[in-house]
C-alpha cells in the first residue's frame, strides 16, 4: 500500500485506472459520442466524474494523444482530433471501434483493407511459401475442419491460416499486418462463422491452400478474394441481425409497438 494525494491506493491501481479511463473516453470518441473538434471536460470535471486523481487523468489523456485521438494545447484544452488523424491500426483503437454500437463502418473498412492486401499476398505466397509454412497452413486448415463451429479453437485456426499466408510472402511489413489487426480479425471471424456453414468456409480456405500448394498464384489470389468477399457478406448479415435486434429491444424497452408487431396486428384485424 502507498499513501498518495490524501488517499490510500493499491500498488498497481493507477495503471489500471489510467487504462480504464482512457478506454472509456476512447470508446466515446470512436463511437462519435465525442465528436471531432469537441472539447473534453476539464481535468477537474473528469476527476470528479470518475473519482480518480489528476495524475490518472493526465496519463489517460497522454495515452489518447499518443494514439492520435486527441490534441492538447494551451488555452484550448483537450480536443478530439479528426478521424483521419487516428492510429486506426492501434490495438486499443480497433478494440474501441469494435465495441461500439456503430461498428459497421469500421468493419467495412477492415474488409476493404483485407481485399486490397490479402489476394496479392496469396499470389506471392504461392511462389514463396516454404515447406514448413505449407505444413502449418495445412494444419490450420485441418483444425478449422475438426473444431466445433464458433469455438475459440476454430477462430484461432482461421487466424493462423491468414497469418501464415501473410508470413509466406516473405514481406516483413505484410507479416506484421496480421499481428496488428489480429484483434479485429478475431471479432470479424467470429461474426462470419455464425453465418456461413462450416463445410463451405473450410472448402473456401481449402481452395486457397491447394492453389498455393501447387504454386498457382493467380488462382490463389482469386480464391482469397472470393473467400474474403464471402466472409464480408456473412459479417454484414450478422451485423444486420444484431442491429435489428437492438432496434426491436429499443421498442420493447420503451414499451412501444415495433413495426413488425404493428403489421402483424393489422393483418390479424383484416
């Protein structure tokens, strides 16, 4: 235990409080609740609202500033920066986007980025993959087939498959891409696996594997593109169901009649 600022704090408490505060403000920024150009509350207001010390507030703000979310200046205080200035590949920034109720635009951007990079990565992998990498790619494919749909093991195998393809390009920047977006891919993969039959998804990955194995770069690129496009359709379907569910719950919470219920009642009356 240590004495600080008139209160007793557990050792290690401040970092946890700092990260918790940064995450809460970060989520408000990425969700749009705190719009670009808007000013954050003052240090004193944040201290009062969250029950934290001034040091915790300042460290949390520095954390957000390092990720490009806010700017701090004399007389103007702390303001939210434009989204174009955010470090979108930062693990925290991605996580804050993905827990937002309005995460669909970010997911769409993620898949657009994948379509730009992964088909060409598969093309390169077809000519550069090592025997050891090819063995691991096959193991990941088998794990996708053997583990239950939606299980953690299946998601891990799916991630491994795509990371091995990026690794097999021999390009260190492309290899790092898999690490940077792993958290986002984990969530988007879990959404797509809810929609697509497991056998079909395994078949799609199998076509990529087989094309890479026989050194057919054009086929590998084509099948990777089709795989990602299919996964994107599945994710959009999952998000549509999710958004529809929130809308229905909102009607129920407000004790209002949903459009579907109103239509059903009208049909029954007629």
